[in-house]
């Protein structure tokens, strides 16, 4: 049987069972060893998924942004244990919202907010999934920024974020949220470039990532994969998503937690940088030991237990990435220390430095059904290693 035949068959089944389309690529020690595309980028127009297809990365933006920030740490621009307010003064004195049987009250913060807390999602600024007072306040400042600026920038948002009372003491809890937007603002503060400018100069250009950006250029809008609602038992429905406005040429916000688009091959080049000690195609952008730090687990005790849901079974969390601690607990045929992340619409990356291996999978649906697709792709890819 040809190599990766089982992976091809799996991807074909995904599409047969209702997935609109997907793309996958695998590389090892700088060489692409598999690349496959199945199904459609747009079903009505009969446009197939291909190497030219553009995918919204959503939270896979985080891995790129945290890598960029660690490059600046290596150059001495900051330390992980520095107070964040040394670079972003608006976080000097945030308050904490304390819950009680009688409601909520604001109290002074007792612990300093450190740079590392932004990397590890422990700043106490969760995304807007709940009606917690912190989330409600973030919604308020977003609405105010829209009234004041229309299209507002990352730094304008993070400046206002400093006024929001935190949902917990810094470093106390893992709360998936705006930490990496703060990391992106840190990059802007110490580099004197926008995050988009920094990524283009320091990562995308050196790695030849010509199809990766925040805002559309050339024909990238036409190549964007359509988004489909994919509910079990229902027909696929093409839908729009509000955040696509941030890809338009007149947009200003460039996020640290989401916002980039890319191709499978572009992201594979980036992932190979991480798989091979910070070098790719003769370009050394990052130190091997820094990558080791990035994939070192930062969670422990009850915080780690709560992180390890079905999808994250066996993983801990490092500096912007989940990292494999226990393959047996994960039920995974992968390696200790393999790391990566995923995106809201079905994108996923896993990097395994012990094998010089990286893998990228992308589709675009809501919900993304990541626990079904990604974990099966992981198993099928590791099956092919010699």
C-alpha cells in the first residue's frame, strides 16, 4: 500500500460524511512528505480545495504571534518575569472582580501582572463567551471604540483593555482569552512596528510565506475558502462571519489571538521552523532552547486538570501552545513534547521536534468538530513514520 494511503482514505471519508473540504500537509526535516486536498472550497461554485486555497487561521494566529514575541525575548527586549506594565503602562493597577453570594465587587489586585501571564492565558481577561462582568466590560469598551474610531487598532483596544477589572488574580487561572492580543501589543511596544509589519519582516518574508497576512491583497479574497455551518443531520449551509471585515484593506485591527489567513503550505513552512530547532531553508529565526521553553508545560494541579478535556487529553499548556505530556492519557501515537494549537473554524497544527515532524490540517466549518477530525488525522500521520 502506498505511503499515506490510509490518510488519503480518511480525508476522503471526511468529505463523504459531510465535510465540505479540507487540506493537509506533512513535512519532516525540511522536506514535504505529504500534501493532499479533498472536497470543495465552495460547493455551489464547484471550486475545489487546492494548494491555492486561503483559510482563516483564527487561533492558529496565536502560535505565530507568540513565536514572534519569543524572538524579541531572545534579543533582550523583555523577560517573561518582567511586570507587563514596564512595557504597557495601562496594566499598572487593574482591579479584580470578586464573586460572592451577594453579587460582584471590585477589589485591588494583589499580584503583579507579568509578561508570562499574557503568554499563558492567565491574565484574567477571558473571551466573550460568558456574562461575567469582565466580559461585559470588554464588550462595552469594544462598542465605545467602534463609536470613537470606527475601525480601531490593536493598540487602541489594548490601551482600553487596561481599564477592565480582571476575572482573577494574574497567574491564578487559565482563562482562554485576550492574553495573546496583549502579547501582540507587547511586540508593537518594543519593536516600534505594528504586529503585521513585524510578522511580515521577521517571519513571513524569510520563510517565503507569500499567502499569509491580516488583510486581503492581490486575489486572496477570491481564494478564501467558504465557511459552512455543519450540524449533524443537517444539510451544509454557507454562512458569513463578521470577522471577515477585519481582512478588508481598510481594516486596522491586527490581532494577536486571531486574524491571520494563510494556505496549508505557508503554515507548513512556519511549522517546520519550529520542528527543526528554529531554522528552515537556511533561515535561522529562533533558538532551539527557546522552542523547548515554548513547549514546556506551565500548568499544574487543578488548573492542568481543568485544561485536559477530551480534545486536550494528555496535554499541558506552554507559551501559546498545548504540549503533549502523556501520550497514554491522550490515547495518541505521538511524542512527549509535541505541541501546537487549533483554530475556531477547523485549522490545526502539531509540531514534533523529536522527529523533525510537523503537520497542518485545515477546513472551515462551524462548529469545527475538531475533536473528531484532528485527533484522527494525528493518528493517521504518525502511523507513517519509519
